C-alpha cells in the first residue's frame, strides 16, 4: 500500500515538459511558410521542449511535409461532429486522416469574433479528445473583466464548462491568454501571469484532481516575445507559451529555447 502511494506521489511530481505553441492565425502563404519551416529546421530547437505550430487548415498538409520531425502541427479549430451538413467546418476525424494530432480550441478570436460559447467550446474539446486528438484549450479574460476584478471568475467559468464534459485531461494543454494582451504588445507581467496560472492550477486541484493539476501544462499567451519569454518561463506555474505574431518570425526559436526551469 505504502509503495503504491509513493509511486503515485512520484508520478505526480514528474516535471512538466516545457511546451511552446505557435499560432499563425490567418497568416502566411506558401512562400512565407517555406521561410518559417526553414528557420525551424535551422533551429536549433531545445530537444526538451514540445513544439507545436497552429497552421491555417488549408496549409496543414503542406506544412506537415516541410516541418522538422520534432515540430508538430495543430489545426486552429475543428467542429464537434465527425461529419455531415456543416458547411465550412472540419472534423477531428479529418484532421487525424491527414496525420494532424493537435487542435487549438477556445481561442479568444473564436470566442469574440465568431461568437463561440463556453458550451460549444466544451463540446468541441470533448469531441476532439474522444477522437484521439490533443487539445490546446485557450481561456482568458477581457480587459473589462480584469478591471472589474473578475479575472478568476471568468477563467473558472470557461474551465468549468469544459470540465463538465472532459473525462480525461492527459491530452489537454491549457493556454491562459488575457485578451487585452493578445496582439497588443501589452504582455501580462510575469507576476500577473503567475497569479492566474496558480489560480487555474488550484482550481484543477480542487475540482478535477491533484494529479491532473500537477501534470497539466499551463501556457501563457499574449504578446510573448524573445524579450519577455524567459522572465515568464521562470514563473513556477508557467509551463511554456502560446505565441501569435512572434511565431511567424525567427525569434520563435528563441522563445522555444526559453526553457529556464
Ligand atoms: P500574440 O497572440 O502573441 O500575437 O499576442 C497570441 C495568441 O493569440 O495566441
């Protein structure tokens, strides 16, 4: 019994592997993508970091064929059904069919520009995970939420919707992305990021399980750059970053290599 407990404790104390995601959003053409694949190939990229780039769906296969083998591809969205009359959508089954294992879900641009609800995002996460995908689940508060002191309430609301549906968290990476920091050049300070990351981990510990809280990577996203990535990565509960604009530039290599833990 005792040895069992020890084994469990040790398993839960395994260090979380650093993770850096790139989110290309609706950017790139074949010529610029060739350039990105080239600087990723040149690297060198820290072998102890999981690197996943979020690619526009139309280029997924093109990029997959050109990335170095230690960099994986993610779709930026997928639907909650396997197939059917859902014009314009793609399913996890289709992504798996072309060898894509990761998907970014719940990005604030999907929530705020395309009106995706907490409920829909939870359904998408659940369907993607049930179909063997790995999910980068984005959450984060708007500026008015932060100014009203509602940051924790908002991220907990977003997480709770998902937790009602997600049965297994092993294939989930959470990205905390304060909306006011995305694409604005206004990064959260390392202390602000750490505060929310700790709240998220605490919530996971209480509402899911201590093991899930210990094992789940929580990334910071929002104007991450070569200049600020190391200070962010030093924070205890920051396990990497989700990078938009800077993931299109060679600086992304520096951000991948900012694993200072
Ligand atoms: P940014 O975007 O790095 O350009 O702020 C981050 C994101 O939207 O994931």
